[in-house]
C-alpha cells in the first residue's frame, strides 16, 4: 500500500475546486481590528502584547471539500487554552465560528487552513495595572488561506527524515503550559533549524529528562509490537492525534498515551507525526538511520494516513462551511 497523494487530489478533483471570490482574496481572508479584510492587508498593532511578549493563544482548524474538520473540538481546546493563561476572548463561541465561516466563504475556499488567536491586547497604561489580567483588553485575530502542507506529497510518500534535537529541549510545562496552544515557539524553531543543518526535514524534542515531548508543531507516535504509542505529557493535546487514536480502534491497531524515552527509539517499528497542517506524516529515517530497518513509510502509518483522508473526504467529523451566509 502506498501513501495517498492527497495534495494532488486537492489540486485536481472537482470537489476541491475553489469557489468564486474577489481577486483581493486570492491569498485568503483575515479578521483583525474588528474588520474582515484581504489577508495581505491584515495588521497587528506593534504594542499588542501578543506581538511584544508572545502573550497569546491560538488554534488551527482545516477545511476539506467544504467541511470544517472537528471544529467544535478545536473550539473546545481554544477555550481551554484561554482559561489556562487567564485570557478572556472578546468573541463568544458562536461569533467565533461565524467569523471562521465568513473568512472561508469570502476567500471561496473548499480546502483551507484556518487560524485564529486571542492576544492579551494593548497593555494598560495605569500604574500597577500590569499585574491585573482584567485590566487588559484582549484582541481577536483570524485568517483563512488555501490549505497549507507542512510536508508535501513527495515527503509523505517517501517518509520524513526526522532529527532528534541534541541542542534543544522542549520548554518545561512549569514555565509554559504546552496544553495551551501558545506562541512560545523558539525551542521548536531552533530545533527545526538544527534539523535542517543536519540534513533532516523535521525536528523532534525531548523534555529535560530525555522523554519524548513533541515534534515541531506536531505530536509524535511510535509503533511497538503493532501498537501506536504517543507521549502523555509535555505536549499539546492534538486533535489530529486524537483522530489517530480513533482510527487505530477502527483499523484494529492498539493505541495508548504513555511515557516514551528517547533511548527506546532505536527499537521501534515505525515513527510518524500528526498535525492539522500535515495530517499523518510517516517517518522513514531518524538521525539518518532507517526506522525499523525499512527506509520507507511503515504499514501502520500508511494505513492510518490513507484511512484518515478517506474518512475526511466522506465527511467524518465534518461540519459544512456556511457559504453565502454573509451575503
């Protein structure tokens, strides 16, 4: 079984054809400063604490064939992220969903990458108010663009070359809560640069005790004795990762959340990553060595990747984009 070439399907299948849209929205649509604008015109005030201090949370949901995937689950996680850092969104849940729909509709997208965030906003000017979260005015931002692939068809078909970072560890949960999807990315970005310098496609980070945390912007899974295992701490609670666990049950694979030490990676049968912008990404090599002696995507990751997209195209966990609702 080969890994399905999903980007090719999106580019050629009639059910993915883009809807009519104004040329100004060719690259996507954005919501900022309480207005809907072309993505290229979006801006953030320089003094917004999200820009100045990385004081913000965000989420990303995908659209395929005109359907949001697990939108309510993403909104649930976004609400938890806000609570985790004492941040109150200026948008109610219903209005939040309306804005995301409006962005996809305005850009005429059937396949989309939809991002939204709440920042701490402009800092209070009164003396002593920086210590009071209620003194800030949070801001809501969002955009929808054509679907983004962090690993293209060729990379997924051959399998990623993964690098286990030697220079960086994932930031401690005691410093920044990783279950709140946040802007603190320097550890992951530096690890990604390290991976590039070492000839890899993507980076994997451990915590300071040597246990796996997450890859750059993705959850990591290993396959041991036919069972899929993924870290149970120190990482984001991935929506795509949750989908993997559901599909494991559907396909007859075992799955569990557990601690995984980096030393165990030399004996695993397969490794794969999961994330909204890359779906399920098989790994062929770790630090230049073939995973499981195969040097190609493994059968479990391949089966999960293909089933994920088959189910997506069938409308699994989908909610239709409300095209034309804002007209």
